[in-house]
C-alpha cells in the first residue's frame, strides 16, 4: 500500500500562517513566547505558520489573543 500524498494547503491557510508569523516576528517573539501567551504548544504553532494545520476558529482566536490583535487582522492579506 502506498503512503498517502500530503495534501497541499489552501491559499487561505498559507496566508493565515504567513500573517501569524509576521505578527509574531514584529514582536520579536519566539514560537515558545507565543505558545506561552496563548497556551498552545510551540510545535503546533510552527505547523500553523507553515500551513500544515487547519485551525479552528477558537484556536485562531486564541492565537490572535496571544498576539493582542483582533482576529480579523490575521485573516486579511498583508499585501
């Protein structure tokens, strides 16, 4: 049996992860710093930033809260 091919992340998932990383880096925070602020594991956040995790709205709100930004700010393109 062949291994399942990894699913390509959606453009929206990649954009969310990119925005999350941008906001975290603006604060000069590590993944661990953000994880402590929103009670999530740093490796989970790393997966989100790379678009490998499809977060729930509740988790997205936790991440935004940890950064101190409104959720919509992570959902919009920075371009």
